[in-house]
C-alpha cells in the first residue's frame, strides 16, 4: 500500500509554487498536474504573500534563491502567518547543515535539491501532504477538545447545581440511577458498558458516553473493545480491591484509550486493526502516536489526568520494546500494565480460553507484566462481558457467523437482519447481489 493510496483525492490538494524562474515553475507544474494536484504559481515572495492572504493551501514549494527575499526567509514568515501550511524548499546553494537546521527549527518540513528527479519531488510532496493532513486533523481535534471542554464544564456545573437543590433527595437520585446505567448503554448485544461501583458525576459520564459512542461509530472494533475493557476493568477493581479513585481512573482509561484514533484516516486504522503488517512504515508512525495523543486530549480535564497517564503507557511492553516512551518493567505505571493486558484480551476475536492462552504466551515474549496477566486471568471467568464484535469484509463471511449489524442494499432495502446466522445460501445470495450492485464491503459479525 503506497502512501499516495492513503491520501485524500489529489484534486482537493492545493499547492503554491514560488520561483522567479518561469521555466522552473512550468516544469514543476507539468510534473505535478498530471497527478491531479491543483497548482497555483507565484513569481516572487511578495506575490506569494498576497495569494496566501486570500487563499488556502496544503503545501507551499519555494525556491531559495529569489531576488528580494530568500526562500528560507519567506518560509519563516509563512510559518508565522500560516502555520498549518507544510513548507518545502527548492535548494541548490545551501549547505546540508543549514538545511538540517531549517528542518530542526521547523522552518521547512523537507527540501528538494536542484536539479531534481520527478519521482523525488512526487515522493517528497506525498509525504508533505500526509504531514499536512496530520497537522490539520490535530488542529481540528484540538478545537473539538476546546468545544468539548466547555460542554463538559457546563454539564458538570449544571449537575452540581442540580444536586445542590434541596428539593432533590438522595433517595430520588438513587432511584433514578437504578433504572439506567451511568454509562448510558443497554444490555447484552447492545454495546453495554458496566456502571462503575463508585459512579462518576453524571455530566462526566455523559461526556464519556459520547466519546465511546463516537468510537463505536468510527469503527465498531474500537468501540466494542472499549466496552469490553470497561467491563473487565470493573471486575479487576473488585479482584484487586482497588481504591475508588484508582478504579475510576482505570475505568475511564479503559473507555477512552483509543479515542485519538478518530483523528486518523479510517482506512489506515482499518488496516492496522487487521494487522500492523498491512500498514506502511509512515502509517505505523502515525498509529504509534495515538496513545500519546489520547493523553493530550484528556490532559485539560483535571479529573482525567491520571486516566491520561494510564492511556499514554498502555502500549509499553514489560521488556521495554513498547511505545511511546520505551518504558520497562516497574517503570510502567501499574494501572497501565493492567490496561495493557485488558486491551490485548478484549481486542482478540477468539474464545476466552484461547485468548487467555495467547495472552499468557505474551509473558514469555516480554510483552506483559506477569502479575497483570495473573490478575486478568482471575477476572475473566467472573466478568459478564459485552458480546464481542468485529468488522470483516463481505468476502470473508463464513457459514455459522452471526450478523451484528443489518445488511442493506444500495436502495436501503434490508437484505439480512442483525442476529441472523449465516448459511452458504445466504452468503451466496449476498455475493450475487454484490456482483450486480456493490454492497458495503464491511460487515459486522459477533465473535
């Protein structure tokens, strides 16, 4: 899978080329336009600045040697005025040390030397577009965070005000709590989360419920793993007799550990969930940042600070080969070691005994804390787990599988309902319809 294949439509990508030589601009335009990119030209830094004030671009490609202002000076200004634009430099006279310093100081993302090879420009540009998309999505994620911060703060304030009213008795509040899970989910087969023993303020639970539903909508595997992890962590808290505050932090971490994956291209996430080997090196770099980014999403909430720290370290391995910090053994926070094993178990699409055997094998490979594995193995048999679900391709359906989501045709006509056990006949029917009118290639089944 190439980097280009993971990108958005190239016709949506706008590139500004800045060079005082008409021939250079013409050659670059001839090389890039056939790829589908939208190209705008400028023959000077001042003209480019005027364009940038009126139009938006993903990438700006600038020659260093221009009259009036060098390319590096121009890109330094672009960094200040348009920080979300990815900046590339065409260079023929700069030393490698100067170019390295420009990259280190984030004035430029990458450089291309003159004369250049067409493939070199294309590869550099594709990487730059991927980089730009990450910057843009992280910025959007930050803005959503700010919005959610305000929303959660208002919910918590409203709930605190409501609980302070003398007309509402604790008995009345308790009766209401018994009729609906604090996590806001249904029962078996409906992605149910288990309400924590020491329930969080309802405003907080509503926000976490929204996050986990968003995860489930983005990719059912992520949402289902989150739900199962919460249920298992609830039992772990009882088995280990965790203090109430630690249990809350662990439950919130279990619910939100993959929350930042929604900011990554869904195609990349799908490939990673099917097997990391299906991703390119560049895509794996993006994926391996998700635990760190999830922590950053939560760090603005004081009550989620410890949960964020747990999430950051839940991909660390006992032998120090994990990420993002390469922590080893006792350096890994204890609750993160537990969550590491919990997530590994809950994300497996196999029977509990087989999944637990695979987890125990991870002790020998250095992946898991032996004590954490022991604790989880005690909790699994006594946990009422939400039913496992996984997303597969239509062509992977096999007799005996049970649908976890309705299958519709292109006209929104129900072909097979959720809960139907598949037979050879029903699978052949779906494949026949798909050959005439393509169906959604992704199907949800129970594990």
